[in-house]
């Protein structure tokens, strides 16, 4: 099944609960780069999406726990791992935010980490919606 990256824009009206996320998720990843990275293997793409969607909440919670504890070392490690995971999807907004958290951990300056963590959570929410839409279109 061939699908075009522009097709993740659909014309249905989203429910009020998801409208802001769906409307704002289109730039959460670069579908063309993701296709290139996977050799356009749609089965692999769906598998990567499924694994990521199952795992990223735990990774985000690790970042939140490290932030609450003020543990810079753990924050850097957890943010680095999540940065690598979102980079697989060419999800630049999430990559940049995770990199900021990783840098905070590396430098030991975790001031501002809580706000950055919430920004990352928002980016991951947008990415989640975009990946679900992408996966659904691939499977059609």
C-alpha cells in the first residue's frame, strides 16, 4: 500500500478533546525521512511505531522522576535514550526538546527542567497523534 506523506492531513472534524492535538501534529515528524530511514518498509514502520508508542510513556516518566529528584545524571541518561527513540521518526521538535533536557543533565543545571519536561510531554503527545495517523494510513 502506497501512502503519501501529505495524506496525514485529513478532512474529518476531530472530536473537541483531540482537535488541538490533531490540528497541531502535522509537523511533529518528517514522514519522508522516516520512510527513507526504514527503506520504505511499511511493516517495519508499523513495528517501530508500535514499539515506540508502547515504550515512550515509561521513558517520559523516567525523565519526570529524574527531574523531580533533581538527579542530573539520570535526567541526562533518560533524555538521551528518548532523544534517540524520537530521532528514528525524524521528529525534530521532540528531538530538540529532549536534547535540551539531556544537556541540562550533562551540565548538572536542572533549573528549568520541569518546564522543559512538560514541553517534551506536549511534543510527545503531538508525535503520538501523528504516528497513530501514519500507522492507520499505512495499514489501510
